[in-house]
C-alpha cells in the first residue's frame, strides 16, 4: 500500500523518490503486525535490496539526488547474479508467509463492525486505484482535456501576479477579483470559454471515432454511443427503403415490359387475321 512516487527505469525495476523511500523505511520496521492496524505488506526482494543499499550509497555520494541514488542501486541490482539475489528474494518469501499468518490473526480479532469498515475501506482504495489507472490510460490515449470555465481562464491568465503567498491565498484573491469584474470584462472570458467548449466537442468527436476504430468502445461516452446507434439505425432504414424502392422500380419496369410485349403480340395476331 505504500507504493507511491514510483518511476520506472528499465526492465520494469521501480525507482522511488525520497518520499517513497521514507514510506518503505517505515514499512521495514513494521513487516509483521501492528497494534493499531492491520499488518503491512512485505517488501519484495528488489525493494529489500534498495533499503539495504540506499544509506550506503547516500554516504558514498552525498552530493547526488535521491532519484540518481536509486538509479545507481537499480543498476547494481541488474548486475547481481541469481545467487546474489536469492537472499533478498528468500527473505521476501518468508515475510509474505508471516504476513499471511499475521493478517489472519488480525482479521480474527476484528468485530463484525470493524470487518465491515475494513471491507468498505478496501473497496474505496480499489476504486481509487482503478480511477488512477483509468486516468493514466486515457491520458496515454490522448483524450482531449475538458473545456475550461470562464473563471478558470481568468485565473490561469492572472495567477502569477495574484495576491497571496500560497496557492490557496492566490485563488481566494482571484475569486474576489472575478466577482468585482464588470459584465463586459467577464464577457471576454465567457467567449473564450464558449470557444473552448467547441474545441472540446470537436476533439472529443474525433477521439471517440478513433476509439471505435481501434475497438475501445468502452471508453466512448454512453450519449455518444446512443447517437451513433441512432445514426446507424437511420442509415440502415434509409438503405432498406432505398433497396425496397429500387426493387419496386425494377418490378414495375419488368411488369411494364411484359405488358408491352403482350400487347405487341396481340396486335400482331389481330393484324394477321
């Protein structure tokens, strides 16, 4: 649960920032159970190696950044032989087995209300992780950014010179400035916001068309799918009507041709008489 501030540096080896290391530092001290909460998940073999080497590399290279320190440790890990990695990985296996025992013991002493609360918290964490993964996926697929409001545009233009030492103070002062603007001054930002809505609408249509093409209809909005289905239905109905009309025309033409031929035959027979 402490995986955060993670970067990636080759061969799927995680690289932690300084805050990430601190989180793992606290995890190392609490690999089994805690009196105040559930047991912490144990570190894998690589993270155990990181926690062992980090203070050593920091002492040897105090001038380099924490991310560079972890990159150096990651490089060391890649050069280790399977035999050299085995102690860390075996320690991780033992810790996982102990974690299972500790977790069962912890869950057994929970009251029904506590167990229900933990289940709710677990679902909330799972939902949050899914939301984060989905957001990253949408970003990687190039989903257009949502349109900005008139106030958002005003705030972005004037944030640097806004009053206040903190972000919150700046936003508060900008909100006061926005309320004090005249209608014609706000109108400029309102027009910009309307233009941004048009931009978003056009970009979303192109993006959703592309998602359908690559088989990712699950990322397309329900409203867009409904409009698409209606349009497809209308197109299919129009095609059927057109085909039906053509069939009727062919049938009529054939009937007319047959009638004309029959009339000619009768005329010939009459003239023969």
